[in-house]
C-alpha cells in the first residue's frame, strides 16, 4: 500500500470524491475497518456497543452533515462508493474522535483512551521574524495511522483552492486556502457528544470561506457531534482560538499575543463540559502546552524555529505502550504568503516539504 505524497483533486464534489477513492481505495478500506473496529471497544467509548448500533448512530449523523455541508457529504459519498464502503462507515473514519464523544454519551462512565493529542500554535505578525503571522501544529495519533497520512490539494469548482494535511478517506484535517484562511485542530474530550457534525467537515467548510468571520461561524453555528479546539488565522494576521463543545463555544481573539493549545480546555465553561482524561494524557497535554509557550517566548520566531518546536522531545510524542501514540506529522502555515510546510511522519526524522496553495 503506497499513498501519494500529495494527491491532486479537482472539479465537482463527486469528481473529487471519486478521484480520492479510486487513488487510495485499499488504504481507505483498511483504515475504515480499523476505525469502526475501535468503536466497538470499551477502552475507547467507555462501554461496548454492537457494530450495527454504531452504524445506526453514524447514519443519524449523516443527516446532520447533509444539512450542514451537502457538497462535502456528496464528496465523501463518492469516495465511499469508489471504495465499496457505506457513507456511514466512512463518516466514522472522518470524525472518529468526535464520534467517540457521541458513543461515550450513550453509556460511558470511566476515563477512556484519546487520540489527536496535538500541540497547536499561533505566532502573531509582531512575534514573527519576517513580520507575517504563522499557524501550525503537530498531529499526534495512534502510530498505526502513519501509513495513511497524505496531503490533499483541492481545486473545487466555484470555491477557493486549498491544501490540507489528511489521512486516507478524510476530507481534511489541517489546512489553508487561497483566500488566506488557515485552520488547525486539537482533540478535546467532551462529555456532551450528540448526533451532529464531525470536525473534518467543519475544517473543510471553514476553508470554503473567504473571510475569517465566516470561517468562525462555520464552527460556532454548527451542531457539533463532539469537542475540538480550532485555531484560525487569516492573511491579515488575525488569530482566533475556539474551544468548541457541543452546544457551547469559547472564542478568544489575538492580533498580538501568541496562542498555544494542546488537548485540555483552558476556560471554566469548557472544562465543565469535559469528560475525564487519563492522568498520563492530562500530564502530557499540560507539559506540551507549557513547553511550547516557553519556546515561543521572546519573539523573532522563524519557520525553522517552528519546525524545531514540532520536533522538540517534550512536544513530539514517541510511541510507548499501552496507547502507542506518536507524532505522525506536522504542518506550519503562513497565509499572508500562501506558503505551507508539512511533514508526514515524525518531525526531525523526516523532512518538511514546502507547498504553495
């Protein structure tokens, strides 16, 4: 199984989805099987459910996605059809961590495993060496996800072109469009999971916009299935952080202050809507946040410095039992110049590749 480093997609939603499914069929099928199987395990959802019940919940979420972003559902459906999968199965692949929040709400009680233990950062123009703001993050996941990581370059008909860091079958996870908008994500553990919209569709819908307020509204107006933190940056240097929980969002804006976020909530209103994290996971999130903040003190931050930050041994996660979490990639974006740097795999061990949207 070999995936392209950067897959080019263009045209209508069906054209783009079909091309994705055709190019990556075996990888998408394998990754989807793994994601759906994990949903049946109590270690993830806090209790066990049958595969049939899980897919019924995914089908219910499809209706919310169709109301929120019908074109993206058409794209995903075309991918699913090209791979011989149901849209419900591929929806789980796309929004696994949000979907776990929903499954937990069906009867989970204890602290559970978590994925997407990422560290994100916004560097304002005044703290950047070249005077242009920067946005980026590590992407930490079960190490088994690494073979499925790839970049997607999309040129959808009638919409902004985009670059996204993604995995096989996912519409997009971290990215930037040619209108000067960029977005990163961190998983949060929400207690209020509901039938709703999963985070990759929020990311892609935000990247369909041409201004940051419209992109923000894609987050705050969505009926969210689960909890995520989003960081937005536009080409004018405005940064917005959103701790987004089902039914509630905390929004913080910055033009001049560095913003860093990991995987625990930072405000009382969102903390109250979280479920427990395992102690090691909580310590990791707090430690990575503190380390990134220290590394970004003093200003004059360069892209090279951010690449080094993503490889820092106190930020990059290396696999260890039982969770086997690992930094499976990272991305850095500068929307004012249309440049994006991404690495698939462990930063420092693999090289970043430079892209222009």
